[in-house]
């Protein structure tokens, strides 16, 4: 029983530390957006996690169209983002976890400025703000997006 309690406590503290580190990597505008939209409560796990609002294919098509409009073609590579998705489903903060592309800033801008990309998280039937990882894999002209729960 004691070992189980220690493990749960360690895991909780580690999770809080990782999120605190992620927040240190964000600029002041993103931190203001988080505070304005979510206050001090951002869940790491919820009963229903955020998901693509109109489906995975619509998300990938929207990103592909945006990159085409900006004349930015990403031929290959993988990038993983950590997002804060607020109660209306908008991304209020974005942080690169690993990987990268030449157009990383263009992807940041699209994620932050696009509306209605995600269904928000819910906890105890309340819509809440939530951290969410998103992986984008570029291969030729194809984009694969994955939400990691």
C-alpha cells in the first residue's frame, strides 16, 4: 500500500514538474493567453480528451490547404507539439516537444490562429482546458496527424 502511494505521489509530482518546464519554454503572450482562457487549471488527463473537431482527415486537409496557400511545402519530417486546448476548442498555447521542420513558425501560427480545430476536453461533464500532444508527420505531399492521449 505504501509503495503504491509513493508511486502515485511521485508520478503526480513528476507530471507537474514536466508541465512547469513546458510553461517556462512558452513566451509571455502564450502564458497570458493561457491565463485569460484557462485561469490556473489546465488538466493533463480528462474523462474525454480533446479530439479533432471535424475528423482527422479534415484537420490534415485544412493544414495542407494552408501550407499550399502560403507556398510552403514540407516534403518530409516529423514534429511533435504540446498544445493547450481551451474550453472553446481553440489552441491558446503551442510548444514544440521534438522534431522540427523549416516551417515550424508557420505551423505554430496556423495552430494558434485557426479556430474550431479541436473538440475540447470534458471532466465531470464540464468543459475544461487541457494539455494535448499532437504529432504531424510529413511524407511527400501527405500529412498524417496524430493526437497522443
